[in-house]
C-alpha cells in the first residue's frame, strides 16, 4: 500500500523526548441493527488491524517488544512517521512496562458524546476505548506517564496519559476537552484501505461505524486503522448482547485514524503536521486531490 505524504515537518529530539517542533503534549483541563461478520475465522480477535495488514508500514505497525522495553524518550516506540508521532502501540497486547503506558488515542464515547474524563469537568459520557477503558483500545502511543502526571488523564491506571481527542470535533468541542489554547492533532495517518466511496457524493471518505453493514463488514482485513475490528470489545462492553442498544451504539462510534488524536499545545502559527496545507491524506488522494 502506498502512502501519500505532503510537506510535513516531523519532530525533533528535545531533552530526550520526541516532540513536534514547538509543541508538547499538554492537557487542560443509532441507526439500523448492526451485524458484524464473525464467521471470518477471526472472531474474538484482539489483534490490531495493523497486524492484520501485510502491507502496513512503520506508521501503523506497532513496535516489536513491550511498550517501554527499550525506550528512553517521553513518547517512545521508534522513529516518527509524518504525524510527528512514533509508531502506535496496542494497549491490549502491550500495556506498558518500566514506567511507560500504552495510552489510547481514541476519544469515542457513549452516544457520540464528548468523553467525560475524570476530574476534567467535561459534560459528556463514558469513553469506550480510553481512560477507564484504555485497554479495550487497539491504538495508542507508548508514553512515559510519570512525566505528564497532573497534566494528562487523572484516572487510576492511566494517570499521566495524554488526553485523547477527535481532530474532526468543532473548535468549541476541542476547547472543552483539551482546554484553552490547545489543539487536537491526529496521531496516525489514514491509509487507502480506510476509505470508502460515499453512496451519495461518489467521493472517497474515511469509513465510520455508521457504514457497517452497508459499505463494510469491519473485519480485521477490511481496513488498516479501524478500532475494534469485528466489534469484540463492543460486544464485551455490551455483556455479549449483540442485538441490544449498548452494542449497537458502541459499534456506531467506531472510527479510523482521522478521528483519533491527542490534545497538544502548539506555538504561534504552527499547525498539526497532518493539517499542513501541502498534506494530502489517503482518501483525498483517491479523489484526485
């Protein structure tokens, strides 16, 4: 699978930490019934979609070995990709050792609400794949959480993890979750397999959980950066009831990489790398962009 890159600036080593130029990880304060394909030989899988794709490259393939095994930087896991972040880790498979934690970057919450992270005063609901449910996520970054305690998430077990956010939120929603003067930067690039052709516009766009049963079956092999392929974590959260409203809502909130990120502080005039004017994402490239 080819990757599409624009003119983006990645990070630099600063005092042993990998950060984007002038940036640091800073924190402030249902449709039709879904039927997932569980007869594909991968039912109940906890394998990340990056592992299922033979063509995944360094920005979507988690580093070998446990999170924190050999890392010395604040955000570890290997050399950075175009987003400025290292390769993602999988909280289900490598939760973290040696003071590191594989911190989810997925803010999806019950009912499509903002995630009501503990102690942040956010009017929202329970996050499905971050904070207290961090280890249900399959995408995150390996973070030395001791360096961010008091600035990031406050819940036990993930204290010091960066605050997950959604880059597609409105400016007001980003400010509510991230705090004033913060932005939400996407952590992982979209890949071509993450795009579907919209039946109304005819254009390619990132797939979402609303497309399940119509444009996708959400199997591990269907997309490259999709959260919870086959819906196994959603099923666990729903107590095994595939027809109930809890499962239906959870799978509707599933997304790919364009809706996962961290709250960041950027310098004047700076942008998140994947928002650079010269950057073309995988779906835009399929549309001739």
